[in-house]
C-alpha cells in the first residue's frame, strides 16, 4: 500500500520504518524543515518507562503545589483542563494504577524488543547510557512509591531498592545532606539521544528507498473514502493560497502521528479527543565541575525531572506546565516560564550540586500530549483507511517503536504481539465508548 504518515517526530519516523519493513511505500509529511524537531527534540532521553516514571499513578501530582509535584498547574476555571487532571487523578488509587500498568507493560516490552532489533540490524550509536537511579525525598513519598515497587517485584523487573547512603555510594554526585528517603536503581534501563536516533533511522530509510519525506509542509485536512485517502497541504511559506490549487498527496491509508497537531486534524473528522498538551521544559547546561557529574541518569521520582549527561552537557528535563488547551498556541508568560525552569535548576542543586552551570544553560520549551488514562492512542480510528499513533506523553520515547510495530501489524491484518486487553486499551476511539 501507499501510506501517508503525518508527522516526522520519533513516532512518525518509527511508524514509517515499520511500515516500510512490512513492504509498504510511505510518504512522511513534516511541517518542520527536518525530522526530529518539536517534542522529539526536547525529550528527556529516557528510553522506556518503568512503573516509577510513567506520568500517572500514586506519586504523580499527589500535591498540586509545583514545588512538591514538579508540575505547574494554571488551569483557571477552564473545565477541559480541570476534567483532564481529575480523570488522571483517579489513577492515583493503587488498584487503578496497577491495572493500567498491567495494560501498558506489554507495549513497553514490545518496544524493548523492537528497538533492540533496529539497533542490532543497523549497529546504530545514539549516545546510549545504561543505569538509571530514581531518588525519593521524604518518607511520605517513599510510601507512595510502594505500589510501583510491588509491580517491579511482581513482573520480576531487575532493580535494586537502596537507602540514601547506598544511593550516594553508588552515584558519587548525590549528596547525603540533607537526608532523603532512598532510591531505586535500574542497572539495565537506559537513556539515549532521541532526535539523533530518529535522524539515524531516517538516514537508513533514505538509503534503502521506499520512503519519501515531504518536509516544510503542513497538513491542513484529511480526506478518506472507500477508494482512497489523501491529505491537503498548506501553501509553501510566502505563497498565497488564492493563487494556486490545493496541494494534495493521495494514498491508500493515513497514519496521524503529529503530536499536538493530531488533535485538530482528527477533530475535523469528528473525533474529539480529551488528550491534553503539557508544556514541557528542558535545560541543556554545560558541565561546571567534572568531578560532580553523575555517571548514570538521575531521576526525581516524584517530580518527574530527569538529569542525564549527553556529551559535554547535562540535560535536565521536566518542569511541565498544565494550562487550558486554548492557550498552548500562545507564548508562555515569563513568570510561568521562570517557575518551570526554576524547578529544573532546583533539581540539579538538590541531586547533583556543582555539576551543572545553570546560568549558562540553553532552555527549550515544547508540547507533549498526554491522555487522561495515561496510555497512548494506537490503532484504527473512524475509517478503515485512518490510523492514529499519538499521545505517548513525556516518558519513554522508545515506546514509539512498539506502537509503530502495532500499527504495521494492524495494516497487515495480523494480530499485534500484545494481549487483547492492551490492544483494546490503546484504541483511539476508547474515549467515545
């Protein structure tokens, strides 16, 4: 088939790869000048999530104070944003959290296998680093992590529960004063450079053929009928829409993988989704003192702030801002930006003092979609020729590889390598039920 993939971020590139591997011809349409921009560019680096760092559960936003939760909430009286947070909060209940993690885990493991196959096939190097240390401040927060720790034991996921002293002995950059509750070490979990991986996969696709990339073009509408599928494109920059016919790319099917840009395209077709954009922040800071730099990735387990080394810089990612969806197209106010970036700076002071030169850090800001049930949207929607692969949230960019494999299997009429309840839980139309 001829398949159009809307979006050239990590999800779109991974989807193009899996579809091409299945023998389809693919056209990727990306509004930026190259792939791996937008949300992909500012990813924290965490490859796959664990029960401790998914963006739902007992430890996520247990407090509405940004200083405690790591998330700045400015919903005002907006009912959409408030309803989103209310629905997400239901997953703070241990039983609901465990059930949802049970549905998500097969996708995580499929993503692990799929990513390993790509790495082995092409011998890719994209700044992979093994070793992740989750740190927990207070006894109360430590208590909140227990359902996640129970799941790690139940699923026999390799990890080590450590005291504060053991954390400091393992990772010399972590101070023991002031005292903290402890941590969890994942020796085999990794961080890596997400945009570099996406660009390397694109390079392989360019060399192999069968995939074209239409960059610098924005999709304005989707058409689907019984015979064909097509997308309409906005004019080139500087070109008047009145002086030309609408540019159209036609194919047999469409996969919407455009991140935040997926929502208006699907809404035009009658699929209004309750996913909410989070405004995420990243600081790329030069190393201040080499002896203070962590040799593994450090994550604030409650605030969801990730600190990892990438070459000669430290990447500090998190600082989410939740605001009404109708404000995401406008610049974030200076006060909110400062508050979000201050959370990142404070995390380096708390967990790796002296390692990062925050005053010289380069900030990044971008939008990532999160669903109110914490799971991505992967599968067919509205029409046999229309598929969605979106809403993965801020944790674990490698899940794009597993969800892309699910999409490719559905195209082939094959049963994806995840249980039926996981497949049902990922359905894009589940919020209409």
